[in-house]
């Protein structure tokens, strides 16, 4: 009897993590990725609680810690760059705006790919065109490669997954009304090891974060009721960003000057809140299934944890449909807690008036003086099962 076969669509975080566990257990794993290479770009991400325990079980914790961005904490600053309220990095598995485990997304993706590739066949530059589930297997059509048949398919793509519509139709993303532009800019002598965040009026924010590769990660955030900015081409987007942030001080002119040439990624933040994550032999994983947004502080943790739980349940059930059902039963309560953002967020951190900003600064000062903990998301809200990850 041949080993079960599975197609995983997406080679970012959740997909390679799932590929590792199933490939290690002897499954025939194929990972398809629409980009023609691993994406080494990306901003700072953290791993907390249950996700960090998954890294330990993968044997990756030391490698991830070694790739730490060296961020030492978070400073909310004024227009002169002076701290308004400061929060140190976390010193345990879960706490801190800056977690104990901070790494660039591209580097974590590379580590997961390298770990999983001995047991998985990676196919870059292609994507799923159609899915046909006949109850016994799934026939998959690709945009470029020949059609193939698999025992199961997992869509482990992003929040705006193009493939998810083949499973859920036109299921809408829950929009948060927040846009963020992410840039990588040259490091200067004014940069330090803190995540520095300037809260502006008119629902805007600017921040700089260190990395461990000699550059600085910059972001421009805008809370707005306007929709569709993420669909602008680069030239139009640069025009909008320069007009929107033209009057902002601190390091903002430096960031705006870099817009023409710097690597730039712009997104509308949202959450994936769907009534089901699978249908038949096809399932969703990671952001495609249950994106909680970067505001939650748990996106990467959910991706790693979900991959581990899904793999464990697939290995524990002869029928992948039963595994998909149990995976959702275990993960959904954890996801729902992660998606419960603090009251008023994200709008509270993007005040409209100077008065509102002053009141927010007062609250941040008080919080820093009382406990010094900027964030403590429910990263351990799942009792992680101890699966025997071996072949059936």
C-alpha cells in the first residue's frame, strides 16, 4: 500500500511546517508556490507560547533564536524621537510587544524550507487552477504543470488567498480599516535596537525596527474608512503616501525619500473569519483559514501551531476528512481568542486629534510605569497535543 499523498499550496510558514511533519512521517508531500523562489523579504515577526513549543519539537528553537533581529524593546516616541513610554522585550515564551523570539519572516521561511525539503517536493512558479474532489481523492489542475491526483489538498496561503475561492467561493475578509506600508531602508547612526513608534494625529503612525542584516525596517500606518488603496499601482501608492505623511516629523522624511527605490510591501490588514476550514478532502491552514492580523501578535504562532495540529490529526486518522474535522475542533477556540483584539483596536492606536493622542500617551505612560508589559496575547491558550509523528 502506497503512502498517502498531499498537496500543500503555499511555501511561507504554515505550508513548510506542515510539509515537515508529514514528510517526516513518510507521506508523499508536494508543495506548490506561485512565486518562482522562496520569498526572502518580509518584516519582523514573533513566535510565542504554543508556537514556540512547536519550534522546540521541530528542533528549530536554537536556530531561530540565533537569527533574532536583536530588537531590545519598544519605545513610543514624539516628533523629536524622545521616548514617551518604553516597554522592554519579553523574557518568556509569550509576553512583550517585542517577544523573546523575533525573526525576519523571510529567514524563518528559509529555515522551515530547509528543514522540510528532504521530505517534500517543492515546485515553485506554479499554482492551483482547479480542484476536483470525487470523495476518494482530489484531481488538481495547475496553471503550468500537468494535472495530478492527491489524497488530500491543503491551502496554506495568505489572507488574500486566490485559491481559497475554489473551496469557499467569494467568502469576504473581515477588514480592519488599517493600511500598512512596509519598507527596508539603509541603516543610519540614528537607528538603535528599539522598535520606535511615532503616534501621529489624523489616524497615522510611523515606526522603525532594527534587523540583524544591516538594514532598518520602516512602516507607515494609516487607519481609514477608504477601501481599495491596496489595489493601487506602486506609482499611485507612493504619491498617496507622500501626500498623507508630508507634514509628519521625526524620521518620516527619510522614509518618504526611500519610497522610490526601497523594497516596498503594502497591505490592508484584516482577519479571516470563516464558518468552516475544510470541505471534503480539501482544507485551509494558516492565514488563509484564520488570519488574526499582525495586531494580534499571534499570526506566526497560529500558523506553526495549526500546521502541527493538522499534521498530528491527519496521521491519527485513516480518512483525511476526519483529520480535518478534528483539527478544526482543536484549533478554533485558540483562533477565536487570538482574533479578539483589545477593545478599540486598531483605531485606538491611530488617534484622529492631538487631544486623543495626548490621552493615549498618558495611558501608555501609566501602563509602562505599572507593569512595563505592552502586550501579552493569549499565546498559550491551547493545550498542545503530544502527537506521535510517525507513519501509519
